[in-house]
């Protein structure tokens, strides 16, 4: 007789362990167990059968792998957690005795500090693994960098997140690694390519955030502790790979004045270039650095612009736009071999091409435009000199809006009439650093004014777009996601309707609209007939009142009664003659058609005798309606033949393949119906715009 197996010693009961059993085995509290699992990357598992995995009669909800919990028994962080618990007990005892000084000394000198360096090395054995897991880290750190400081979110954590995020942005600016960006409802999406890895993260808009109590900030703070350590390691590796010192120099005073990216100074060498530093500070220093980085040709053009007071700068801007377009058009484009073939993925911009997109221009950001994302994306795509108003903070190329070197100004306010614009003070501000003010809404000649969307669309397209489509006050073109590609048979908002419409779709849509218009006209005719009937009834009432008045005066008309009787008899005879059977109705319809044909022929003869061309709206409308109906019949017959042919092919298939084909047909029909709806909406919008 074999040995009887004891319950819970093999199978799923051995492979899985409940959360309560894991906490007891590790001898730590539940919050510490959560922190440890977040740091080590251990998450709950779902067994196939909870009944077999559970060792108790009560149903358990959370299970972990037993081997994962066994692995946590040798974690050095467990000893740190126990030391923290011991120190917390001593601090509580000192506060209970009223010894505040001893409690502060224990917290300052004896509180153990957690180090997650070994955890980062264990979870990410190679640098590529760390880059692949950087999406969530950047999204969470950018979120905490924009949160207000509260009791749950201390200011030290916010400052640390801001510093790490700005350091990462500086690496993207230096190497021109940013590729795409998209403005969505949630925030701004960015995508960068670092060592062949695509990294995408979300940055929220800078609105006033209200911190609610619904969110458990302790768990989020645990993730922040882990991600700050991870991003610190990644930034160090990235900076050292391009020969830049890490950490970069940080100017706290300029950061307090709102410099943000300009508060950092990078020192070291860049790939293929001489050592340089991205300096921040006063306007004169940044002006000198920017002028050195501008090429000689563009500097000569700028000098001409200064001499001519900005009148000749339009031609220079156009020439620079042409040169940049020529450079960006050098990318190889893969065209499909046949029109029914799938669309091929196109290559993205390289680092050199991305770095030369905005390099010839000098931008000025108005006060109402979002300065932080615009500064980051412009610098990441080659712009070396960006100015803004002094209200937005320090670190600008210039605070003077009238600077003649500015080629593009980003404006996000509509164009207002001059009567509604505020006046400028007549006396300028005193002092050497006074900046000449420009009346809001005015335009400086020789400068291109665009809305912020122009920057994002140029980045996603990889070339400079027409600036007149993004002028202030104009209706902007649709801002589409660069990651959503139009599928075959789907709706493409960038293509015209003629390229996407199926055969006969436009004619059928026009026919339906004509039918709707005819229905509306029929309703109007019915309403007019009803109003005529009401007017006739009112006139009859007036006549009856007149007859009553005559009868009161003594008049008696006997003949009138005979006329009424004869009229009623004639109406009865007409009612009897109205219905003469179905054959008579068909004959009457044919007679009406013959009469219409005769009248049309008579009109043609009269037109020929008069020497005029015959034009009949009724005849043309009838011919057009016949033509449309014939087209609709042809399309219906064609679809019927295709369905019959498909049914014949299905009969030759196996059941498995037939089911698979039906699923494909259903999904394709669903996408085509959605595309047809969107096309019909667009057709109506275009017709309304033309009208």
C-alpha cells in the first residue's frame, strides 16, 4: 500500500501562499510587506483553482508564489525595517516621557536609511533593461514634479523629482533624442529614442492640482522612492556615455526665479564637438552663447535685418525654411508597390536631422503660451535661442519683444481689433535694464506669428509646415496622434474624401440628401395646403354668417335648397365614379404618363419653332433621378453578385476556416461602417462650409 499524501504538501497548495501566511513568515507588518514587494517587483498571482491553493476552509483572495516569499527571507531590507521599528518604539517612549530632545536626537542620528542600490542592480542586470522600464518611472516622476507640497507630498520629494526630470531633459536636448510629441486631454505625450529603445511618457499640464484623500500616497511614495533611485542611475550612465559631468551644476537662485532648465550648467564634451557649457543667468551671457552657436550665414542675414529695421527678414526666413525642407526631404520614404498593398512604416528622424529642424530660427514665447513644454521641445529640436517675457522667469535669450533678431513668435491669443486693445504707458520705465514694451495684439513686421500647435505638428511631420495655416485667430488643422496610423479600409482624416470614398458612395449620399430635401418640401407643401384649408373654412364660416343675417332680414331662397340637393347628388355620383377597380387606376396612371410625355414633346416642338434650346427642369430632374436610381441598382446588383460568390467559396471551406473568415468579414465591416459614418460627417461639414 502506497504512502498517503498529506493535504497541502504538493500541487497548487505548495506552490502558492496567501498574503497573511507570507506576512507571518517574514515577521513584518503589512505596510512593510507592501513596500518590500514594490521594491523587489513581486506582485500577487492568480492560481487556477483557489479552492485547491487555499489550505483553509475560508476563501482567500490574494496569493503569492511560495518561491518569491522564500526569496524575500534573505533580503537585507528586512533588517532595515526591523531597525526602523525599534527606533520608532524608542522615539515613542521618549515622547511619552516628555523627553523631546532625546526623541529628536534618536530620529536624527539613529534612524536607519534605506539604500535601494542593490535592488536596482538585481532587477536590471543590463542598462537596456533599465531603459525598457523607464516609461512608468518618468510618468510618475513628472507627475510628482508638478504636484503642490502637502502633508502627504513633502517639498523635498517634489524638488528631487524636478531635478531628476530636468537632468533627463537636458540629456535629450544635448543628444537630440526626442522624436515625437502629442497634446492630449490627459497631458503631453513624449517619445524619445535612446540606444535603440523607444521611451514614451506622459507629462501633465500645469494646472492647479487639488490633492484629494482618495489616493493612497503612501504606496505612490514607495514607487517614487524606487523610481528616483532608478532615474538617478540612468542619468549618470547617460551623462557619462556622452562625456558630460554628472551631476550638473545647479544654481538654486536662478531656479527660485523660475529658470528651470536654464538653472543647470552642463560641463564636458559632446560627441564630435568641442567642450561647451549650457549656461544660464543674465540676458547678456545667454545672448553671447547663442550668438556663438549661430552659423555665419544666418548671422549675416541677421545683421542685414538689423540694418533694414526688419523689412528684409521675410525673404531670409523663407530661404532658411527652404534649406531646412531640403534637408528633411533627404529621408528615404517607402512607397507601396500596389494601391491595395499595406502601408509601410516610414523611418523616423535621425539625431542630426532633428537637431537642425529649428536651428536657424530664434523664437519668442508670449506670456499666454506654455513656456516649459515649448522651451523643452524647441531646444530638443535644435533651437539655441529662445526668449520670453520676464514674468515667465529667468533664463531667456532675451526679454525684449522688439528684438529684431527674433524670427518666430508663438502667440496663443486671438487677433483683436485695435479699439479693444489696452494702451501703452507713454513714459518708459527708468533704469538701464528697462525693456521696451509692445502693445498687446500688435504685429512686428518681418516676424512669423504662429500658434503653439505649429511646433508640435512640425516635430511630428519631421519638416517645417506652412505657418499661415497656424496664424493667430485662424482655425487650426486637426492635431492627430503620431502613433495612430490609418489602417486599410479605415478613415484617414488627412486624405481627401475622393481618395477614400468607395465606388458610387458620393452619388448615393447625394441621392439620400435629395430624398430628405424632397421630404422636407413635401412637408412644406402639406403645411401650405393645411393653411389654405383653414383659410377656406374661415371664408365659408363668414359666408354662413352672411346667409344667417339675410335669413334674419326675412329673405327666403327656395332655389338654394334645390341647388344644395343637386350638389349633394353630384358629389355622391363623383364618389361612386372615383374607385373603378385596380385596372382603372393602372390605366389612369398610364394615361398620366402619356399626357406628361405629350406635353414634354409639345414643349420641345415649341422651342424648336422659336429657335431656342429646350431646357426643362422637370425633365432634367427626372433624368438625373433615373440615372441615380440606375446607379443604385447597378451597385446593389454588384454587391449581390459578390455575396453570392462569397457564399459559394464558403461552401468549399472547412468549418474552422469558415468561422475565421466570418470573423474577419465582421471586423472589416465594422471598421468600414465606422469609416463611412466619419466620411458622411465630413461631407456634411464641407458642404456647410462651402455654403
